[in-house]
C-alpha cells in the first residue's frame, strides 16, 4: 500500500512539473513587447492556461501531494510572475494613472482635489502613455492605495511592488490553510491562477494591496484577535472599497469596540484629505455614473427596463439581502467572504478581469467550481481592448459576455436549486 501511494505521489509531482512547464511557456509568450496587437491570441491562450491550471487544482485536490509538490507549486508561482514582470502592461492603462497620482502625492497636492486636465499638472503625465480616460475625474481610490502610489516611480517598480504584495498574500495563505486544517498544497489555487498572475505581474494592478490586508484580517480573526482583525479589515477597505461588505462578518464581540476601531482607522486615514470636503468622493461618483464594463446581472437588471439608477438600487438591495442571509445562516467567515464578494462582482456595474482576483484566495478553502471557472473565463473581459487599441470606443460585446458568464450563472442557479431541494428534504425528514 505504501509503495502504491509513493508511486501516486511520484506521478502527481511529475504531472505538476509538466503542467508548470506548460503554463510557463504560455506566460513566456505573454511577455512579448507587442502584446496589445495580439489580444485575441492572449485570450485564447488564457483559456488554455485556465485548462492547465484547473488540471493542477484537480490533481492537488485528489492526490493531496506532499512537501515536494508544495515546493514545486511555490517555486513555479514565483517563476510565472518573474516571466511577466518585464513586460509592458498592454491590457490596461491603470498603472499609468497610479504613476500620475503618485507624482501628485509627492508634490504634496491633494489627489482628491485635482485631475489630469488640471492646469499646471500636464507635466506629471507619462509622455509615452498620456492618460486618455478620466482626465476630468479626480481619484476614486481610497487613502492607503493613494499612499502606495507615492512609494515608487517607474512602471516596472509599480509592477514589482504589487507583485511582491501578491506574493505576500500567498505567504499569508499558508498559515491560514494550516490553521483551518487544509493541505498547504491547496495554495496552488492562488499561486497558479492565470488571472491573478496577469493582474499583478503583467498589469500592475493595486488590488494586491487590498487582498493582502484582507487576508491578514482573516488571519487575526482566526487567531481570535478581533481588534487586529477589524483594523486589518479597515486597511483593506482603505485599499479597495469592496472590503466594507465583510464588516458585518467581522463584527463579533465586542461589537461596539470593533466598529469603533474600524471607524477610527478609516477616519484617521481620510483626515489629511478633509480639505476637499464632499468632493473627496466625486471621482467615485463619476466612475459609478460614467462607467459600466464587463458586468453580468447588473446589465440584465437594466435590460429588464430599469434606468441605471434603478439598477443600482435593485443591485444594492440584493447585496444587502446577501449580507442578511450570511448572518442569519451564521456562515463560516471564509465561506461568507467567498459568498459575498462573488455576489458583489456578479451584481456590480463594473467587473473588470482583475476584480476577480478578490475571490481567488477564498477558493483555496472552498472549491466553488462555477466561481473557479469564472476566475478563468473572466479573461474574455479583455476583449474590448482589441477595438480600443484600434481607436474605437471601449465597449463590451454581448456574445463575449454570454460566453463569459452564461455557463457560470446556469451552474450557480442549478447548484442553488439543488441545494434548496436538499435542505427541504432534510427539513421534511426532521419534521417527520
């Protein structure tokens, strides 16, 4: 029996190496300097990378390989990111906005009070990549993200910063897996996820900061340190607003003290920018009114005959309902994180591919297959880059959205109906 298990482990380790080699070959192709002109090929290779990735997750789930496999997973995860670091962020220009805002910060200017078209600030733009969107919109990012923009200067430095934070998140996942009695090899779900790797090592997106803060909050929560946990959640909120959704989950006793700490941390962070007044959130408002991208259920709500404002009200009510359901069910905190953030992304008016990195850490603990699939198919959300690079408007194609979301939504609906049926049967047996 032991010999047979050893053979299985040997085969699984070899298979992991082969899958890592295939993924590395794809990432190497993505490091080409003209990637912006090959977005359709990128999307096709992303889906292929997703197949290899899902095979690796399946392998780890079913064979539970040991220490050697963990070393392969971690070293390959680092190598994948190193392959993409030197490449230009061809799929999104967000990092160039970070660079502009970082230069504003270093000049001592309030980033909530200015925007790229502000007279006298023209010289702060990157001359090779002038900002062509949001030129009259002030920043929509919260303070901790704003400060992180001022820590570095070059585009490569931004990519390196957020990739290091991404790897730090992987480092926090390991003790979380240990504390929840999960195999450490389950870290492959995050370490090898193509969307995660592309978002940070290639795109340089700052979401890595929020994910790290959120995972630290969960680590303190599991270690029964509620004050540190809620402070960590506040830092996650100050990096990306989505973390606010999890505040009810973290507000365990003493509730009043924890809520006060959350509010105090947030207030202290915003204190240096109070001179802007209500204009501090004008950029966020402009984004909500003017942008809609790669959305799913939000678009369906609008297609039902609702205005955009009505769609926001309906989506907000549904998200509130999800929070109430989570609390009433006394859901496991990590399961609640996956449930609520998944619901938020599906109901949001904007769900760009890098937003789906928010759910991937939770998939290390709970294998929600439809959302695992969506973490791969979300690469189709880069399709508008093709037309945009040719000078056309940035617009989603209905067929692409159907391909991206329909299998996931049908799968989730089927799982929900089946789960409700099983729960009803259980209640019936208990009553009988």
